[in-house]
């Protein structure tokens, strides 16, 4: 029988006991019967207490294991969070560095384009001056040739050298 049921039996035994005349709280009980119930309760309680104690121990172990698992999960979460933050910070830093390098490369490319444009413009200007002088010389040479032809002194068969400039 369950120890709680045994305690209920003892309680019922006391409640149903005959009252002592002229007393509200005293009663007459069968000592042997009460002792028998108490002995049975004493016999049942140790096994129930051991079982309850074992259940409590098991509960404590389960709770400890749960706490340890929760702590482990929290630590793993914190480590993963730190890793992700580190990766994010590294990524952001790398993106900033990449943007800086791209900006510098674009500025350098523009500077080189400007230098090349200036060089080509200067070379073309020099070539233009050369061509302008050459055209002027050609024009003067043609003018002299026409002038000499008009004077009649220029004979193409008699030309022995280059035309004077």
C-alpha cells in the first residue's frame, strides 16, 4: 500500500476514535492497531523515500545535463556570433580597402590618360608646325618655279640639282 494511503488510514483511525469523557482533544485508541499501522508505514516509507530520493537525483542530473547543454549551446552561439562579426568586419574592411584601391587606380589611369593626351597633343602640334613649315617651303618652292618658268630661265632639261628653297 502507498504510504500516503497508510497515513490516511491512521488519520481516519484517530478521527473515528472514541473521545475521552469531558475532553475535546483526547481520545481512546487501540494501541496495538495504531502501532501496527505505524510499523507498516515505517516499513513502506524507506523504500518510498529511496525511490523519491532516486527520482530527485535523476531529476537533478537531467536538470544539470540540460543546463550544461544550454551553456554549451550558448557558448557555441556566442562563438559563432563572434566569428560572423569578425568575418563581417573583415569583409567591410576589405570592401573599404578595395574601394580605396579602385579609386587610386582610377585616379592613376586618368592621370596617365591626361599625360598621354598632352603628349599626343604636343606631338601633333609639333607635327602640325613641321607640316606647316614644309607646306610653306613647298609653296615657296612652287612659287619660285613658276616665277622662273615665267621668266623663261627655267629649263627642266637643264636642272642639275635640287630646287632652291
